[in-house]
């Protein structure tokens, strides 16, 4: 298993539109395509977004994102939401847990139940 840490910095003036696109469009599309979203955060002082997705391996990550950007749904979302320019810049970092880290050392993630 690998984890991908993704970081989005909103373009000036596009902070609310970036957040809205994640909430209304991107995250539901992740779910529909089977992209395993582990957790999601925002930095209130900068409106930056950080999230982690899980993949079986790096090849699956590359294939998964390629599939995502090629779907008609994403193409429509991008065209509709970026008519005034890009909403953000982004970067991704692949993370692998080293063998020396034992699972019993890890604290389980406690997520609030939002209905």
C-alpha cells in the first residue's frame, strides 16, 4: 500500500470556488471512481487543502488519476469551474510506511460522524 499526500493552494480570489468544487464535485467523483480518500484537511489561515488517498501501488495511483482526469464528468467539472482560470496549484507526494514502523505504535484515526 502507498499513500499519496496531495496539497492544493488556491489561486488568489478562488478560495471559495476551490472548496466548493471539492465539496460538490471532486469528492463525490472520487467515491464513484473508487479513489480511497483516507482523510481531508484545510488550513484555515491560508485556505490550503491537504488530503491523503490510498493506492495499492504507484502504478495504480498513476492509472487512477489518469482515469479520473479522462472521465467526461471531470472534463465537464473542470470546464465549468475553471472558466475564469485555474482554481489552484497542486502537488502530490507519495508516502510509504517503512518496515521498522510497527502497526501497534500507530494511533487509529478517529473521524467525526458527519451526517
